[in-house]
C-alpha cells in the first residue's frame, strides 16, 4: 500500500477535476480525498495498492482538466477507507 500527496497546477478548477478524480478513485478502489485550494491548485491524497494509485495519478495528470505541473510526495499510509471531495478552500 502507498500514499501519494499531490498538488496539481493548471486549469484544474471549474472543470469537474474533483468529481472526476473521486469517481475514478472509487472505480479503482483508491481511498483518500481531493479539494480546491485558494491559489487555484487542487490538492489530493491517494491511498491504496501501488498499481491502482499510479493509475489514478496518471489519470488525473493526463486526462482531467489541463494539468501543467504537479508536486508529488510519498507519505506513510493512514488507512483511509473512502475517497471524498473536501469542501471549502
């Protein structure tokens, strides 16, 4: 099991980035969350099997919105049990 903490930059707000990320994560069985940030970026935590987390990351980086840059940190998994959209900025 791995956990990625990712900040996506580009045209990532107002393009259903969070909803598409949540739906794909649930389809893949990846847990975590996604939220908009006040500076226009989207932040996400993705937890699950290495293969499935990498599939979700690749999907977000290449197929949702127009990602121009991202910052990825691998962290210790916390055992999250669902994938949700966090509200508020």
